[in-house]
C-alpha cells in the first residue's frame, strides 16, 4: 500500500471534483476568457488522476497535449489507465514537485487544489512560471475556504448554529501560519502572481451552486448527497475530547473549541438525504501571462 496520503484518496477525489464547476463555464473560460484558439501544451502540477486534463482537453483545440505530474504513483497509474482509452496526447510523471525542475516548453502551467498544501507556494509558482514559454500562461484553481464555508443555505437551520465563521477563520489563519496548509490561498494568489512578475493577472470564481433538491431525480439526489458528504458536509466530528485537544493545539480556547464541536455535531445530526441545502464551493481561478 502506498504511503503517500493522496494515493489513498482516489475515490474521494473522483466523487467530489464535479461539485466545483459546470462544463459550460469551463468552456467559457477556455474560449472567451483565455482565448485559446490554437493547440497548446499544458503541464498540470499536482495532477492527481488527471482531473483537469479530463475536463479541459475536450475543450481545447485539437492537437493540444497534456502532461500531468504528481508525487503519487497510484494516482499516476490511475491517470494512465483513464487516458489510455482517450484520443489525446498525454504524458504522466511521478515526481515530487517541491524538488523537480520542469523544462520551459509549455504554453500553460496549471494547478488544481494543490498549492494550498504547499508550505512555500511562491517557490512552486516560480517553477510553474519557469516551465512555460514567453507569453505563456499560469492558471491556478485553488480554494478560499472561508468564502466556501459562508456559502450555505440549510433549510430549517440558522447558519450561525452550524457554521462558526469567526472561529473557522482563526483556524484557517493559524494553519497558514504553521505552514501546514493555506485553505484561503485562492484569494491570495492574484497578489502572489503579480509579485512574481506576471502580467494581466485576473481572478474568477467557480460558478457551480449545488442544490440538494427533494424534487430532483432520485439517482442524482443520492449522488449529490453522497458527494457533499464525502466533501465534508455534515461529518460527525467524533470524540469530543480528541476534537477539543486538536482544536486547542491549533489555537482555539477551550470555549471556542466547545462551540466549534457543538456546531459540527449539530450539522451532522441535521444533515441527511432528506435535507434541502444549497452550497457554493467558491473555488478561485487565478491566472496571468508570463512576460520575460
């Protein structure tokens, strides 16, 4: 069994990525925002099982290529298997991107939910910049957790009872300071890209709003509920003492830890497949042009 954590999360990744974007919005980005009308060579940093390639290659001009790089051998094996059945030119590389240098031959370097896990994202961003040709583009799809957490509507429940925004913001900021992860990096990325010298830096937000509708097709409703649950909505927080210890270690007071636990516990008790809920993940899509 692989010792790399994300190699054990392939099923989770496959079950939840579709919550973030509608295909027509990705098509709009490719054709109207990025104006990609001729074949491009794309490199994907932290590609996982090739999610971005699966979504974007059908939208890119014929002749475009996709190179995926990830530390996980199982993830890369899964990507190779998936793309072996598709009519695209692809390459997949197992490597630690915090150590690997990529040749500057690509038109686009991109990442998806990868930089939030990197202690020094500017180092990886510089390597992404160095991997593209002059006038190439860097595109990052990354989360902004606090806006994510604020974008719920749960019928019959006050949001402030299930989502403790002030406490969560403190936790996210403490995680960033400890360099374990930066779940709010999505809103920081335009600044980092500009500071690293990219031109015409812009940021968009993902369009999808997931609606758990009790009148929707039953198969689709069950799929959506399972995906939302897998993505962390309504998860049982577990043993109070262990949660309290973890939260206090991350910077909360005992009272704040109790409030956060109670909110998570209430959410887990109330959220089920009979709930009415809307939820917008609010992924941020930042991009800019390399001008040497």
